[in-house]
């Protein structure tokens, strides 16, 4: 039994999710190989070799994998994957895009968003926006899993695994990268932050999100949002927390002007401590909040910034 | 250009689901059901492409028992031209759904398949990618913008870091994200008209696809509930609680 983990990286460094996925793989109790598929991805591969639990790093370095096009990367992983008992990737937009394609090519099911590993063939995952937790058992010859990062610790570094170069190029020619608009921020990433402050429709507009900046600076927090705030164009899509956005579980989550719809709760209710700031004392967010302040966010936020 | 839109009947997104006391699943008896919201967005996008003169025919397909005809009629009322039900009483995995859809693609030869990124019951987020793999098509998942021109489709995708645009050769598969469009409501005359649009029923087990799942659900439990918290009187109290009681800030 050997496990293949697909690294998530931007060619120059590994994403935090990779360390979490390796940790999840290590819980299966077998050898772990980590695949770095990219273009000019030597630095990411060197980092991969340092992850504890990894026995071998496989590197596929080619222009075909430069932008993680699902068609090409999945063809590579499906070819490699035949020799493995499990194939894991993070349940990020990259993993979710690519891994189901791998599963289909291997003619096996995928188990999405695994939050706990019960045994080598039995896994725990949320369904219905986290309102039910299913334990499922797979009889497939290869188990293909995406792993929810917020549910696992990060594998430590300090290893020096062997690096093996692969000479497999899969260019399907059906897709082409055109462009990318990445949100630039000095703040920690939402899925890695220890503290998150999120704004909802109650923020009224995008300019008012500046009220969250001072607090985020003081707490070294990431800034998130509800779907309503994203749909209204206050903030970019990558800030959406929830069932169909990012799943987070920081030490502290502060929800500001967010009502607490089940789809939002699905993305943050595993946070250690939840604070809700809302003018409506009946808002459902108070049912999951450890601490609540009922009042106008436009008065409370400046006070909070000053008090920190 | 023909567009195929696979749609799923799911629990209405406003319903708070309850786990059955014997932990065998969730209780769907007498629960309001609806078209999966992401499928609604998929139908809307197809209708807009038809209104723009790019699409000529929209075929909707759903796999499930007779009840899915209700959602197929909804899709027809929103502007789809005809519907196909693949009839089965089984609850299928995304892989089996994708295999059946691949057969429909082979029969119908659409230039574009538009479907939801995720069914809000299973939360799988797999079927579009699997269908693309099985048919060898390119995929534009989590789409917030779709532009069709000259045998290609450009898809702007919502990704963790922002937005990415890819170009796919047609035929291709697109999966919808929330920002792609805002679906219309079906008008009463269109609901009436939809009753007369063609709806074909075929047995799902007539396609030579093994429908049994290799994944078995052992139990379904309610998540751990959080303890109700406290409402505090002011910001000073909040800051002291976070420092001294919760110890999450210093
Ligand atoms: C398929 C689907 C997927 C979805 N996925 C997600 C998802 O991933 N993430 C997500 O967040 N949502 C998601 N939603 C949307 C979700 O159902 C809610 O519509 C959304 O979360 C509401 O956002 P909100 O709380 O910001 O807005 P609202 O529900 O409008 O709440 C605004 C809150 O702000 C408060 N407020 C207003 N003014 C002030 C003020 N001055 N001071 C203090 N408080 C104030 C109000 O009392 C209210 O409680 C999804 C919906 C669907 C159908
Ligand atoms: N039973 C079904 N019938 C038709 N389409 C389906 C079915 N199940 C899933 N789909 C399609 O696949 C999408 C994603 O579902 P999933 O991968 O299960 O999250 C849905 O939004 C539908 O477009």
C-alpha cells in the first residue's frame, strides 16, 4: 500500500494545504509519495522533499502543467495513480477541479471533503452543508479523496525525501490558459489564518470594508465575506466563506453584519471561538456565537479597533 | 449549437435537514424539494445563449425517479426546449451519473454541456469533471463568465486566489458558480407552455452502465452542536472575554 498525494503549489512554493493533505495521508499508515506537477517547479519540489511523512517526491516539470490545467494534470495523475492504493489532493479549487477527472479516468468513485480518516477504506465527510456527517466505506481498488484542510494539522518539515524526475508529458490540447487575476493581499490567507474577520450585507458597500482593516491589522487576521457581500460586489469572490466558498476553522472568527444562513455557517462553524456583531438580536448567527454584541456595526467596529 | 443541461432534484436550500434517529440518512419525508440552485444557474446560462442567438436547442436531462419530472418541467418553463428523464429508483454516485450522462452526450452530440458545480445535498462537486474526463472534453469549472465564439468557449473561473480564464475547444463542459448569472423566475404562461414540451423517459439501466455504487454509507450523524454563547454588553467586555476567558487574543 502506497499513497500518492498531489501537491498544491504555485511552482515556487508549496501551499499550506499540501502539508495538511500529507498529514491526512500519513494517518492511513503507509508510505507517501508527493507529486509536484508544474513548470519550473524545482523550488516547490525542494520544499516537498522537506515534508515529514513523504518518502519520495515525484516531479513532472513541463509547460503542459504550468497552470495546473485539469485536463493535463489529471491525465498524468491517472497514469501514475494505477500503482497506488490512495490518491489524495486538497479540497481547494485546484484539487476539486482536477481530482474527479482522475477518479473517472481510473473508473473509481471520489470521496469529497474528507474531514476524518476512520481506516484505510472508511472516511468521514460532511453532506447537506455540514448539517449531516456521513461515514462512508469504499470498496474501490483505488481510493480517491479530497481532503478538507481545516480538519487536519500540518505535517511538519525537516525531512529530506528522495526526488525523482518524471518524463511524462500529457498535453490533451483541449484547453488553454488565457489569463489570471489574482487578488493581492499582505494579509494571511483565509484558510491558513488564526483569526478571521468577515463582513456581510450589513457592511452596505465595499468602502465600508475598510472598517475591518484596522482590526485585522491588530489581530493579524484575514478578511472574509458572506455570499451576499460578494454578490453585491463589495469584495472579490475569493473572500467568500461557506458551503460553496472557503471552509475555515480559525481560533477566532468575527462575523460582522452577517445573518448566519446555513450556507455561511457551513464554512465557519468549526471555528474555535465565534464572535457575532449584528444589530438584530434574533439573527441566527447568535445561535452559534460564543460571544455576541447586539448593535450597530458602524459604532461597534471603531470602538473595537480602539480597544485592541 | 445544441446545449445539454443536466439538472438534479435536491432538498430546497432553505430547509434545515434533520438526520434520521437510526443514523441511516437524512429525513426527506415531506421536505420541500427544488431544482439544485447551481443547475438553475446552468439552465439560465443556456437560455441566455439561446436568446443571444448562439444556442439553437436546449436539452435538459435528469436522472432519478418519476419525481424529477417536476424539476424537468421547471427547467422547461425557464426556457429549455425538451427534457429527458433517465428513470431509476437508485441513488447514484457522481461516477455513475457521469457515465450515464456520457451516453446521453454520445446520443445527443451537444456542443456544450452546462451543469452545476455542486449538488447541495451530496456536496460532491464531481460530476462535471467526471463527465469531461469520460468524454475527453475540456472543462471550465466554477464559471462566473462564459463567452462562446468560433468553435471555442472562454470560461472565467472562480478560484481560491481570484479569477482564472481558460479557453476550451468545443464540445466542452462548463460548471456554474454563483456569480455566473441571476436566474429568472418562470412566468405563468411559460409554466403552462412547459407542460406541452416533450419529455422522454428512458430506463437508466438500459444504457449498459453498471449502476451499483462501490461506496457504502455506514452512518449519517448530526454534527456536534455548539453551546449557546452569551450576549455581551459592550466592546470592553468582549475584548476582556477574548483575552482572559477564550485566550484567543493577547
Ligand atoms: C446554492 C447556494 C450557495 C450558497 N453559498 C453560500 C456561501 O458559500 N457562503 C455564504 O455566506 N452564503 C451562501 N449562500 C447565501 C446564503 O443563503 C445567504 O443568502 C447569505 O449568507 C446572506 O449573507 P449575509 O448574512 O451577509 O446577508 P443577510 O442575510 O442579508 O444579513 C445581513 C445581516 O446584517 C445585519 N445588519 C445590517 N445592518 C447592520 C448594521 N448597521 N449593524 C449590524 N448589523 C447589521 C442584519 O441584521 C442581517 O442579520 C448560498 C446560497 C445558495 C442558494
Ligand atoms: N441525478 C442527476 N441527474 C442529472 N444531473 C445530475 C445528477 N446528479 C448530479 N447532476 C449534475 O451534476 C452537478 C454536480 O453534482 P455533484 O457532482 O453531485 O455535486 C449537478 O449540479 C447537476 O448538474
